[in-house]
């Protein structure tokens, strides 16, 4: 029988954060709290992580402020959307759900950077951290994106540059050229799986946060995050940390390397047949890697408790 799910909305200042819990928060196992990418995406593309709840561990999803089931604020200027805002929302979620004293954090893409920044504050309830497909800095991301773009067919790269220079990135021609990059380095499954399409269309229909903080595409970052980095805080992370990335990932090994070099307790799993979404592209191996990591955290917690 599939684990039962519950949904709700938590007050966050004058706004609301939508959440979903698969499983029972009273199970005795530290819940896996899932921080989605974007910024400005939704939880939908990560819903296959529900499989991890079959062992009894609750999995908590939420839509970050600005999209999905959370409060949407299409009129807010770019300066409203800050990393501090989303860190405060995460803290509010953990407290509001009553899990701040014991949880595991899974952050994917931008969510991985946000989770790393949260973990660097050494919250006492954080039992473990998963940083999936996340760069350590946007300058690194942009450098590697430029390299990956040089490997695209010349006509595709010419189309991208022409529309970026003209400010016509909303055109159908730009979208079609963009898809060439996405099909290589974001999701190599064609057609795109339904969970990923759901989140992609959410951004398409409500791009306020994505455009303000990121830009018009994954590889053309001209928003407020273009200079943001978490490299300087990585040595402060105390929680056991699992890195996940794909061989063809837009978060290339060079963008992930600082986590491996600077986080004290870390291991790195590279998925050879994946790009940016190993949980969709190699689901069986992904489940095995995650299950092994989570069981290791549980074993450590038992030893500490017995001591």
C-alpha cells in the first residue's frame, strides 16, 4: 500500500507556503525535506522521491514562494526575491511542521545551493544533507554553460546568441534552440517525463521568480543570482553530505568540485547515464544510492542515541 499523503498551507509572514507530506511525520524516522530547483520552479518534478517513503520515512515537499500552490506575487520587483527570503521560508517550514529538531535535507539544483547555505548555519536538527545537481557558484555555472554551448551545433548557438542580444528570448525560435541544450544537459529522456513537464510548464506560466533571479534560460543567467556563490560557507557544513550529479549534467563536475573539496564529511556519486535529473533518468540507481545514504544516517543516529 502506498504511503498516505497530506497537504496544507503554512503562514509565512503575510504569505502562505504550500506543502505536501508523503507518509507520517510521527514515524520516528527523520523526514526527508525536499527543496526544489529554479528558483521559481515547483516540487512536481521531484515527486518520484515518494518511493523513498515506502520504507516508512516521510518525504516533505513544498512550493517555494512565488509559484505552484504557494502565494504568487507577479508584481514584485527583482529586489524582493532574495536568497534570505527563501532561507527564511525554509526555516519557517521546518518549524511550522514541527520537524526542526530532526530532519534530512535534499536540495536539487538551485535548491541544493539553498540547502547548503542552510546547512552552513549548523542547525542542530539537521541529520544529513543531499546536494543534487547543484553548482557551488553561479560564476562557475556560467563558465561551464559557455563551454557546453560551444559544443552545440553552430547554427543552434548562433540562434541563441542572436535572440539573447536582441532581447527576443520569448520567441519560438529561441525555445527550439534552447531545447537542444536542455535535451543534452537537463533531461535526456525524450519525450520529457510528466513530472518534469509539470514543473517546466509552471515556470513557463508564472516566470516571475525565475526571470528575476535566473534569467530566460538555464544557460543565460542574467538575473540577481548571476554572482551568487556558497563556496565560502561550505567548510562550515557539519552534517554528513551526499553529492549527486550526472555525467552529462549542466552542473558539470567543475561546478560541483568545491563541495567535494570543502565540505568536511562528503561523498560524491556520479550517475553515468544522467544529466540534470538522475532521479528520473536512472531511478533504480538513484533509489539505491539514496536508500543507502539514509540508512547510514539512521544507523549513526542509533549509535549516538545509545551512547
